[in-house]
């Protein structure tokens, strides 16, 4: 099929590349010229495993190209996927500025097209948005009737950044929310080569599935983090507790890793939007509210542990090493990363913060502008002379650090392992003052 992808961020570019890898003809559109140029050179503007190789292959075989020209892309396509950002704004709602603009732009092109096309929303939005808000925009700008002249659907994306290509090509399920049978069957046609069950629903149900899924995953992590804080006080190890809980097939071991909390662009905005909706329709969800609250406090647990370990119980004037800035490994994305509240709090308390991340350094420069904040090229330089270290992101290179690296480099070898990467017994036996989330004495 011929596909236009509007928005070439994490979701749009991965969607476009994966569809093209299945033999479809894909045209990607963005408003940022630099991204277009990079994609057309076969390079990915974002860091995502496997994407560079995939793009250079697809571009060289003319299976995918990018353009600023939205009209050209839409007129050449059967399906138009809208994948622009829907960041959160105040009052815990999505900001639809980009989504509305892209929808209007698409509608204006549909005005001049007699060929039936299906518009598919992939941007996450509050249940009801596609049907009640975007459909009227499309009809008004195109002067055409949805369901007759063009189709419409919502197809949620569940990929995880860092393994986005793998996730897209190997989904647990594909959810298609269409306004009618014709829209659903055209969207289904693009997924024929995917080995996954397809759930066909209406757009509002599909939108609800997306944000309820993310809310559940966030709740699971907040749950295990609360259990970790209890485990710590009663001297048992949350890792063993989680293992025992996760062996129950009804629960599963996934998303049971206790740590410093969840981050990323999606969880907080999705759960906040769902919580806001629940309040607006007079069924305020206590579970959603608590999940958000628990996660707000969790990153700061690392500072509590650090202060407890320091001889004068204060980070003021101390050099603190932060290993990992991205919200999770294998991505340069720092949106809602837990490193942000941790570093801000350390700076607020008067610490000198030295940080490292293998790929998120450039994004970090845009966030922290304190004269007490330093970025380093490697973990060793970051640890040098530090009074304490907090491991924030579980990048694989950190697991290669030996107890000796911490001891030799740091002024006082206090390690707060926010991701439980290291063996506590080994670290402690080598003389490291080691603390982990959910770890007893
Ligand atoms: P992103 O910010 O990385 O990318 C959005 C892209 O859209 C940018 O390149 C931007 O320049 C472009 N854009 C904005 N307005 C445009 C317009 N009018 N025309 C063409 N391009 C335009 O966003 P993302 O992380 O890819 O997320 C996109 C959507 O998918 C969001 O709603 C998000 O919630 C959802 N989602 C994201 C993930 C994830 O892991 N990132 C996972 C599932 C769903």
C-alpha cells in the first residue's frame, strides 16, 4: 500500500520504516527540514537501535523518502498516519496544537482529492478525540463527509523507545479503532504481514485501550516501588520479593523491577490525562491518583539514601556523580526522566553534580544550565573525586564497572544503586558503602 506518515518522531519514523520494510511505499512528512534531509541521507534523526541501518537500506531502495511537502505525500497515498506529538499541558491534559494543525493540513489536501483515503490517528489522545474533535475538523477543512468520502481510524502505538523497531515488528496485539468497516479493513490491510492478533473496535475504545494500558503499567511499577520501600524497612530484598510475585502467571515478572520510578514522554501524560478525565466525568480514580503520587516521590528516595550514608548527612558542597540521564537505556530521550528531579534537588541542596550518559548528553545540555552541573564523556571521569554516586539509568556499560573502579575513583565510595544493577554482597565485601532501592541492610 501507499502510506503517508505525518510526523517523523519516535513513533512516526519507526512506523514508516517498519511499514516500508514490509514492502509498502512510504513517504514521511515533517515540518523540520533537518530531519527530512537526514532521513533522505538514510540516517535517523533519533537514536533508536537498528533504525539507521533500516533507513539507509530503505532509502537506497526507494522504499521510503521524506519531504516537507504534505500535499504531495497525501495525494500519493491510500493511508495517512498522523503521528505528531501530543505533549501534556497544564490541567493534566494533552496539548493538541500539533495534532489539530496536522489534521487541518490533511483536511485541506483531502478537499482536492477525489480518491478515497483513510486518515489514521496514531498520536495518543483522550478517549473521544478522534470521533468528536478530529472528525469535525477533517470534515470542515475538506468539505467532505467522513465515512463516505474518506475513512478515519485510531490505531494506538505500544512500542517502547529503545526497542521500538523490534516492538513495532513484533507486537503483542494490533488494535484498530475505525469509524466503519471500510476504514477498519483498509487499516487492517497494512498489517496483514504481522503475526499478531488484531482487535477491531471503535476509535474511542481504541483510544481508551492505549491510555488504560500505559496507566496499568505505570501502576504496576508504582506498586513494586511502594513494596520496595516497605521491604527496605523490614530488611528483605525487593528483588527476591518481585521474583516470587512475578512467578505467578496472573501477575508476570514484567514491569516489576523496583527502582527510581517511571519516566518517559508517555506514562505521566497518559495517566494524568486519564485521571483528569475520570474527575471530569465524576468517577475520580484513587488508583490513578496514587500511582502518580508514588512516582513523584520515588526519585527522591535516592537522595534520602545518599544523605543517610554521608557522614554529615548532607549533600551540600559535595561532589555527586550521576550515572545515566536518559529515562531508560538505549534511548537519548530525556522527557520526564527521573534524572531531572534528582539533579534539580541535588543542585537545590547545594551539591556539585557531575553526570554521564552514553547518548543523552546533548539533550541534557538543553535542560540543566547550572554552573554546578558538569557533563563528562565517560563514567570514570564522572566518578573522579565524588563523595557519592547515584546510578539512575541502567546502561549496560555501567554494569562493566568493577568495585575497584568506584573505590579508586571516588573520594568516598558511596553508591546508591537506583536500578539494582550490582550484586550488593560483592559491592559491600569490596568496601563499597552500597545501597539499593528495596534492599535491606
Ligand atoms: P515526537 O515529538 O518525537 O515527534 C513528533 C514529530 O512530529 C516531530 O518530528 C515534529 O516535528 C513533527 N510534527 C509536528 N507537527 C507537524 C506537522 N503539522 N506536520 C508534520 N510533522 C509535524 O513524538 P513521538 O514520541 O513520536 O510521539 C508521537 C505520538 O505518539 C504522541 O502522541 C505520543 O504520545 C505517542 N506515542 C509515543 C510513544 C513513544 O514511545 N514515544 C509510544 C506510543 C505512542
